[in-house]
C-alpha cells in the first residue's frame, strides 16, 4: 500500500483550516489536520513544498518510520509549523491504516477504556448575569463540565469571552482569529489589566458556585497573562471554589515558573496548548508541576507523538485535557477523541461545536450525548472532506488579537 498522492487543502468555512489528504495505491484516503491559527499558510507551504514530494511512493503502513523520517531527517526539529505538518501526515496515515483494517482508530490504539469522553464547554459573558445565562444554556445543551470566562470591568473586549465584540456587529462565539473590517488584515489590539482581572475573577466564581452548587466541574483559562507570583495569587484565591483546573496561568516556556506557582496553591493546573513536543513537558511532568496535558494532536506531531506524550504523563499521574477549540478542525478533533477513548489517563476534552459551514466541508460521525463525546464506530477517523464544499470557502487572512497593557506595552494574550 503505497502513497500515491498528497494534496494540501486550505479552506475557510468561517475560519481557516489546513488539511492534508493522502491517497494510496489501493484507493484508500486519509486526512490530517495541519491548522495553525493565524499562521495557516506557513504550514500549507511546508506541506506542499517540502513534505508532499517526500511521501509519494512510501509505504503507508510504516507510520513510525515515516514519523521519524520527517522529524529527524529534516535537521530542523520541533516548532509549531514543523510539528503541525508532521501531525497531518501521521494522522492521515493512521486514518488509512484504520480504514484498511475496517476498524475505528481507537481499536488500533488498544480499544476503549471508557464509554465516552467527558467534554467541557465554553460559557462566557460580558458580566456575571450574562455568564450565568451562558452556563445555564450549556447545561441545557448537555454539558457536564463548564469553562467560565467573563469580561473585566473597565475593559472593552476580552479574548475568550464570546459576547465581546469581534468587529462591527460581530461576536466571537467560535473564538476565531479575527478579520479586519476594512483595509489590510492586521491583528486587533485589546487592552489588558491584570490587577483588575485578579480582583474580579474570584467574585465571578463565587457567583457561579452560589448559583450552581459545589458539584459542577468548573474550569478557567488565564491565557498566559500572569507573572508567576500573580498566577500563584490567583490559584490561591480560587481554592475555595474547587476548580477542575486553572489553565495557562503563565507563559509555559518558563517551566521553572510552575515551581513557584505549585508552592503556593493546590488548585489543579493545566498547560500546554502552545507546546509542540514532549520535550516541552519533561520538567513539568517529572516534577509533577501540572495536573493536565493541554496539547492538541494537530500541533504535537500527530497521534503517534501524542500517544507517547500521554503515556509518559501517566507515569507521573498526569491526565489528558486535549486542546479542542474550533481552530482545531473536525479532523483534529476526531483524532483526539480516538485517543481520549483509548488512553487510561484521560481527564477531560475541550469541545466547542463547529459552525454549520465547517460541518458542510467536514462530514463528521462523532457524537455528543449526555456530556460525553464518542468518535463513532466508523472505520478510520470517521471524518470525510467534501472537496467541492471546501472550494467554496477560500482562504481569508485572519489573526488572533494582540494584548497591550493600559500603558501601551505589548503583553501576553
């Protein structure tokens, strides 16, 4: 079973996606997600110009060898562009192998360890009453765990709050990189005030707990905006509200910073959505500085690399919490769900529903019922790409917002 063709497809059904489509000499098709939010064309070029020519004629069954060939053979290792490209190839090959075997992918990863993957949704509001309404709506929609984000008094717009303005007349319910209303596509700039945030967030969780009680799992994302001591202060102040996790409290590249945070709070910590290699985690795992791994299959080298990372995490009692917003395509989401079902140390899965246009392009078979996601029993990943539909949604430049402090200094977003 040889790889006969490798096609890179860029489409934008509401937001940009990069998909690798491999076809074998037997006519079996495999898909891989290579989307890198705000830098999509970098990965598309990497795949089209540097990787696809290397794949034609290779044995599609030799997944591990192909992974090592692409990772070690290029000399330039790691980095989000390289690892997203490697992930797309790897995921597409697993899709092919599972289809050829006539099995859903999770069966090739050891079979099911649970009935389904507990998912959390994104509740948010410009103020506390609007947030509480959003939590109610998510619970009515079947979610059994909720991420809580709100606007901050005095700030016009906060990334991660769906009701914040995304442009004239728009909301960013799907948290996309945003497109300029006119003129060149440039990142939107938002103002940030960490002290106002630290004062406000404990009051938010107090209100949510008072309204919904102690049992509902609640999560919060700090979006890397704090210094280590600020993060420690937030974790300590949120302990009375028993969070499931506190995510990305400080930029993750300074792994030693997590030591200080861990010393000051027992609030569980999650990190890693901007990581792209197991090597980003070695200190965090071996010193048990985090509780949940937040990487995405799409950005961490694919199913092969993510499975190895989660197996290593299991040794240290750390669980999975894979990244799953809508800038992960349905292909990447499906790959995560197969791993969620198979690995022993599953924790939780992020889940934002994709738009109707996205689901027109990507035909999915995974399901969400009673708070649990299931990848389906369809052979392979269980996702197919409608190339005609993809062609109706051309690429549009878009970028994540840039944060500036109130004095104008660029800040972590």
